[in-house]
C-alpha cells in the first residue's frame, strides 16, 4: 500500500449491477450530523502491521468481519503489487451473519494519525503488498437507511469500490460500484426505508485502501421473531382456560377417592 491521502473532490461515477430494486440505493452527501460514527478509536490498534483481529470485530455499535456467511470469496491480481485483491460475490445465507476470514487474512486496525480499518486480504496483514487489499462486511444491530465512509490511501485518485447492501434475510437490495475521487462517500436508501442490515465492501484500487469514520443512522428496532399473532394469542388463551378447567375437574375427582401415601 502506498501511504498517501488524496485531496477530496466531489466527482463521483456511479455504476449499478446485480440490482434487486431500481434506484433502491442512491449516492448521498457525507455527513456526521445525527449519525453514529465509527472511528475505531474504541478498539486496539498499532502502527504497521496493525493489530490483527482474527474473529468478529465490534466497534461503534456495529460488528465487522471479512464477509457474510454464504458469500463467495475470490481474487483478482493487483496490477501494481501483484497481490491478490479480494472479490465478493454470491448471496448470503439468511439470517445475515458475519463470517471471519482465515487467521491473518481477516481484519486489522492500523494507526496513522488516527486508527482505521484495514482488511487484510490473501497476502495477510503482515505483508505490506497486501495491506488493505481485502474485503470487509459490517453488520448493524437493526435496519438502517444511510451509510457512509471515508476511504484512505490507495495508489490512484480513482478508487474503484464495490458495495453490496443486504437486508436481514441476506437478500440483495442493490450492488453499487463507485469511482470515488473524493475520500468520502455515502449512500441513502430510497424513501428512507430502514432495511439495510449489512454492507459488504471490496476494492479494485491497486494500492489497497483503509477505511475510517463510517457513519450510519439510528437502526430500527430488530424484528422480534417467534411472537404469536393476535389470533394465535386468542387460541392460546382459550387453550389455557380449557386446560385450567380440566385440571380443576381432575383435582375434584381425585379428591373423592381414598387417600394414598
């Protein structure tokens, strides 16, 4: 990875593929106002090669790993360093669940002027040629309608990044690929619908990227499963009443017989 931050600009090129719903995800302005900010200052991190996390990483009220269960991990070759760049494909298994990468190939928290997230990739976090060339997935505690992040370093001012937005069942809401010449990028759900349960990210930037200052809006309350519908409650209550009546009758009948010890 070439450690150089590029100046921000407003130019964005949006590409869409694997679309589940037309215009479901839109480019939005990056803002921390009223958002939850994940700056990774609440977890351990060090200078290169950083602090490696081989399991699920928790920070800023969200959780992170290499990908989601059910996604396929493959690779393309970095045309600058020759290192393999992570590529994610496939549909996650529901419910949406994080899947850490192999030891040394999952995630690291590195420190420059601040702490930031470094997906390790196949070369592992110990190899500078593969540093930041892996993928990552973030899982929220409930559905959100807004997600943004800061991309740092890289080899070129054009950072080709792909993001997949999933609902809680693992269904693809939309795939978005962006050429980001700004270090900040953000996305909003059409109509403000809070059904984005998680996002996976990988880059084609030839120098690898790190990520900081992830932002998201307040999650919707998680859906509670297994709660009976009103009609079911009626049947249950009726059943409990019938059982109680039968029990009282049984006790009356038993009481008329001879006592036993």
